[in-house]
C-alpha cells in the first residue's frame, strides 16, 4: 500500500507569476493557514525566506516540512553549464531544508507566462533538436540531483513542449528511468484533454510526486474558445482545489492507494485569493481528501 504524505502549495495565497494576486498575504499567514487547514507539508513560494535557519524555524513552529520546489530549466535555450549551476544551488537549498524532491519544468519555449499568447492555440512544440537538448540535459540534471541526495521529477505543464500524453511518452522514452521521474499533475492533464487515468496507470512506477489540481471545465472551455492565455485562465478561475471542480479523484486515489507509491500528494490550485479565500479552499480540499482518500 502507498505511503502518502499530504501537503499544499503556496500558490493559492501568493502567485509568483502574477505578484498582484495575493499581494496582501504574508508568508507567515500562508504557512499558518496551511497548518490550520491540516496540512503537514508544502512547496516553496517566492515569498518564503531564503535563509535556511529562518525558514526552518518558521515551519517547525507550525509542524510543516518542505516537500519540494519548482525549478525552471532552460535546457533548450541556454548553455547547459548555467542551467546546472542554478540547479545545484536550488537543490542544495532544498536538501538543507530536508526536502527529497525537485520538480523541473522546461521553460525554453514555454508560453505559460505570456499574457499575449493563447495557451491552447499558441502551444509550443519541441523540434528534434529541442528534444535532444532537453532529454540529454535532464539525464545530466537527474544524475546531479541523485548525487546531492534528491529525486528529480519532471512537471508536464500547459503551454509547454511537454504537455500532451504523446509528449510525456517521448520524454519518458528518451530519459533514464533511474534518473528522471514524473510529476503527475491531474489539473494539467485534464485541462489539456489527456487520458489522465491511463497516464497514471502507465507511469505509476516512475511517478514520484503528485499534484492534486481540479479543473472547472466550463472555464477551461471558455479559455480555449476565446484564445485566452494561461495566466488569464488562472484569473478566470480555470483551476480550483480537489472537490470543487469537475475531476473525480476517487479512481486516482484508489489506483495510487493500492500501489507502492511513497511520496506526497500536494494540493495545488492557483486562483485569485481575493475571489477564493485560501484558508477556506485549503480546508475544503483537506476535507475532500479525508473523505475520498481516507488520509
């Protein structure tokens, strides 16, 4: 049976890509409300203290540990040496914080942060040269992470060159299964229109980190029809917490629960905190997971 820990991402409180969302929310409020809602882990946000001892103390006071953090790689657009240098610094910080996982997403041709590019119609596609640079680079970064005591997972994402099932298949085929693992994100797969349960079953042995993100399909369909950007989709409420959108998580919890998965469930739902009170939605997610996954 799976051994699952439960955490939540700070993006519901403060959005690093759109700093005006949640600008009123402090780091202390964020982690206090995570603990109050019943979570024992989190990922790292832009407003977190960068000093290891300061951050450790703040989290220990609240009974929270760091699970992982996002790393933007630019393997298709920057020299590998620079990417590796930044990656090492990132991993060393996470390792000092007691985290086991580092989540990589290639941003070399990503449109996820571009307000003037539609996330569906403007989706980028990797060239064969891009695939070569990306996968060879990921194998190297995976080896670096392993040497530093970390496990590296790849985060498929809307608006990037690794979004669809076919693209995830290619990434998995072209990378070392001992060095490059998969971050399974429910929201990005459903939003993209992929077979999210099929992908879960196919790659479960290689899935080492899981993001639980729900989707409001009516908003998602409007984002596609109106050629909205990813960030505009977030503002419009495309994503929400498990139990508040249109994904049935019961089969996901069943499949993972019966497996040997040893890692985190991280609730991640970027919304406008002025419209979706972060504490209220964190409590909503916690109750849903307790009721459906019995965690």
